[in-house]
C-alpha cells in the first residue's frame, strides 16, 4: 500500500520538517516573474489582456533580466499586486520611494 506524502512528512524528525518549511517559505517569497504569474493562476493571455498587450510581449517581459521600474510595476499591478522596492541593510530595511508613479512619492 502506498503511503502519502503527509504520512512520510509527519515521520520526519522535527529539525528536518523545520528546514523543509524554511525552504518552502523562501521559495514562495522569491520567484521569477513567470512562476509568480503561474502561482497567481494567471495565463500569459490573461495578463496580456490586463496589460493591453499581446501574449508574446508578456512572454518577453518574463524572460528579461533587466527592465524599467515602471514596466515591472505595471506587470505586478496587472496581477493584482503592488510593487515595493526595499533596500536591505545589516541595521534595517528602507522602503525606496520617489520613483515616478510611486504612490508614496512626496508623502
């Protein structure tokens, strides 16, 4: 009889389960744009309609290693999110504002 994943997982030592959970949490917090779109259950065609562009343009955006902040912001907003730019330092994080179109600019 085949055992399910949950049964096997429950039998793992606590430290092993904790390490797995930490890796899963990190993976969910850090992902490429195409994986983020898929995790939001959106197709390239659906996102293209939100962006008023074509599916090929969405595919190209997902493969880019470099893009304008405004382009990334539109992409994230089309998925229902908000782009937040954060600078991380040893003594704390700072949210970067002042980009054109940034809702917190000037506040």
